[in-house]
């Protein structure tokens, strides 16, 4: 038996007659689910299990996250408010005037476990050719969010993408407790590629026009963006 690992001539560039770039963009975004970015801290299940380095960012689009390292380059495309409650299911509220949004926000401000809120950004990661969301949902990330917001606003003013580098930094309080926080700065590397408009359009539409609320069923052991 011969184990030939090379493509046969008939396989090269062989696609279905229905396999057009437009169809691919549509089926890839048929779900409301958009991959998300999370800064993995010491309390994360991934870190506790030794499956992910503390202080690295993970790109979650399935059960196995992509390790983005301790920094990554991104372009911020849009933002929306989001409040989340974590339990047997994950409840997300996008309308800040919804009483449930206010309830979750209040609980988060009172440091109750399982509640987060803040600005959520739609980002493009050119090094990975991925679209993802990043929720600045806790106190540490909320302190950095205005810097990200300023880049988005400048970008809209000058009508030119402004790539930034998001990196993790270890901070310590007076009690000598330490944790990682997300920081940002202008990217030192020029932007050389951008997301395909056919892929971006439906994702941007869904991101900018969410339902008032949604409920996700979380599988056992699955990480969520706390």
C-alpha cells in the first residue's frame, strides 16, 4: 500500500460549482456566533488545567482556543454595549435601557460573581485573518476601553484604518495581589491586509443590530469571556 500524501491533479483547486466566494462568506456567517477574544488569567479554567499560558490572549471559536500570545495587532471596526450574566446559561443584554441590562450592570458594579458589562468591540485580526469580538467587561479592561474608543473615533474622522497593538500587562495592588490587564498602543507595523468586504458586511450587520437579548447554552467546561 502506497501512502501518497500529495494532492492528485484532479484535486488541485477542485471545488463544487456552488462554491463561490459570496456563498462562502454567507455560510461562514450564517450563525449569530462571532468568535471572541479573552485575556486568560490565573483564575481561568484553561490556566488551572495547564492548557494555556497565563497572560496570553485566546481567540475562542470552538473548544480549543487559538493562542494569540501576549499581544496581537488588530483593527477596531465597531462597538456596542453588552451586559452578561453567567449561570447554567449565558444571558446577554444589548439594550442599555432594558431593566435586565441595568440589573446586571448593578450586580457587576457591586462585584458580584458571574456578572459583567461594558463596551464590546468588533475587531479584525490581520495576522490571523479573523473577525472577533472583545468585551471590555471588568473594571481593569473598562479603564483601558476609552483608549480603544478614541482610536475608533479617530479612525472614523480620518476615514482610514488605525491598527493598534493590544498587549497584556501584569499589575499589582497595595495588597501585593497581581493580575493581567489589557493595554493598547498604536501598531508599529503598517496594515498590509484587510478583511474581505463580502465577509465583513454580514458580520458587521449582525454585530451592529443585535436582538435586545439572547441566551446561550454553555457546554460543560467551556470558557466564556469574563
